[in-house]
């Protein structure tokens, strides 16, 4: 199977490409390379790739492709707040265009990286795929709009599968410290304090980046049309945590570290505990990584590479910081296109 991974040079993409190549898939990539120099550790297996903005994809780019895994996006809620219009351009309009071109090119399988963040703030015991969406950010809104557009394109020849992913954690060579587990672990390792920007009560579902790669592999291999569902929450019921619990786990692994709660909690009110019955029953996958194992591995990597506060606070491993750097140094224009 020939698989095109958009956003292949990112946090998830680098791990996914390596995983799929080991499983025998013929993988190619497409990326704008905003994070080209943002490595921590060894480079994983590369693949033939197009250096291209996701907004500029053409029909030719999709010739001969059997499946698309669409990861490329301005990816996370803080980065989405940089500009609502730019977020919609990258995450919604470009997604709809990519899907239409994929359908025209004869691509049958289209895996879309959506997000559990579109559930917003929920007081329900748990939310499932039938729960009403309540997006609180431009990023989450772009996911809602993209899902609707993809479902409208579905027919017997074009099968979009929507993966509403949990918050990802764990080591990738294209590390991100703007994800909750990686962030709290970074705080504890570099500063000895674990800083929580809320009261610690919000819920987050978690999935390790390597377990997420296995989930994508499953949906690439599944027989199309076998299951009527097109939307799946991606994660494991055992991996719902409150932010306070995550912080306490980090503190347990960093002796002498202290928990620090924000005096004035930030305005991020997202909280959602997610039901993954549909995914677990269909895939039969079990997590190979739990929270403690993921934290331990992150700490090993941080020690191995002499990870310092300047790295933690710097541009390379926080998506918003890197985009601002590229803009302020005149490498990107106001539309986030390379000059």
C-alpha cells in the first residue's frame, strides 16, 4: 500500500513514518517543514517527501496514492489562537481541498487526525462519539468543520475515517513540550518544580505517540466497509487522567520536585473524560505504554541529551514559539508562507 503522510516531519509524523516503514508500507510525506531543525536525538527513518504547504496540494501530488494519513495542521490550541483565519485556512479549508483532490485521484482511504479537544468542557461522566461537540478554540472548531466536510464527501469509493485523538505524550525525535505530560515532565526535570496552569481538576485522555502510530496502522489495514462507523475516539479507557494526577505522577519520578499551582489559573477551561469503547472493541489494541513508563522514558531522554531550561523554554520544542521565531526573523510572511 502506498501511503501519503501529511505533516510527516512533525511530532507524530516522524514516529508514524518509521513505524509504517518497518511494517512494510511504501510511505511518502508532504510537509511545510516549519520544524525542520527541531530535533532532539537521533533522526528516524526518512521517506521520499514533497516540501509543500498543505494549502498548495495539487491533484498530481496524489497520483498513485492508496491512502492518505492527514496529520498536517497548525496543531494545538495555543497555536490556533495566533490567528483564527490562518487556523481555518490550514486546518479546515486545506483539509477539505485535500480530501476532494484525494477523492478525484482515486484515493480510497483517508485517515483524518481530529481531536478529543472538540468536546470542549463536559460535565458528563464520559463523552463518546455521539456526544455533542462544544469546541472552545479555533483549533477545535477547525476540527469540527473538517469532520463535517469529510463526511459529506464519503461514498462507496472514498472512505474517510475520523480519528479523534487523545492528548499525545511521550518521546519523539521532534519533541513537543507544549503537550501536558511532556510539559509537566519538562518543568520538573529542568526547574525542580512542576507548574500547573490550572487547579489541576480538568480531565485529559492520554495516548503515547507510539501507541497512536499503532492505531493508525490498524486503520490502514482494516477492511473498508466492514464497520459502519466512520468516527472513533482514539485512546484507552484506562488512560483518562486529571491534570493533578499527571503532575503527581511526574513528581513521583523526580525526587525533590514540588508541585506549583498557578496563582491565577489560565483561561483554558477544557475538560473531558472520554469513552473509548468503540475503538477498543474494534481494534482489540492494548496500550504498550502507560503514563509512568512514558514519564520514565522522557526523563531518560532529557538526561541523555542534557536537556536544560533554555531548551524547555526555547523555540524548538514549543510549536507557538517556533512559528513566532520564523515570523519574527522574516522567514515566514503574514500568511505563514516561506519567503
